[in-house]
C-alpha cells in the first residue's frame, strides 16, 4: 500500500467546491419549482379566461340568433296574416257567389 499525503487544504477546497455546486443546484431547483408553479398558474388563468370567453361568445350568439329569429318570426307572422286575409276574402266571395247564383 502506497502512502500518499493528504493535504487538508485540498480537501477543504474540494469540499467548498462541492458545497458551492450544491448551492447552485439548490438555487436551480428552486428556480425550476418557481417556473413550474408560474406555468401552472398561467395555465389556470388561460383556462378561466377561455371559459369566460366561451360564456361571452355563447351569450353573443344567443342574442344575435334570438334577434334574427324574432325578426324573422315578425316577418312570417305579417306574411301569414296577409295570406289569411286573402283567403278570408276569397272565402267570402265564394260564399257570396254561392248565395247569389
């Protein structure tokens, strides 16, 4: 077995370098944790915003369709009323013709 001289200052420097690297690794892990939490919060904000936009879009579409359908219904009711009046007039004329041959 060979005898080697171990210098305590070398071991101290080596220990200090190891300790410094460990501090850097801990700092990096803390940064990664922080970034992960920020990413998670960002995703949650995007999901909330998307849900709100979906609700707003649904409301806008319902309002637009409701207005258009209401307008169409008014036009159809007016057209049907005119047709009913013409049919009633025609029936009255037919009834008058049948009474006076």
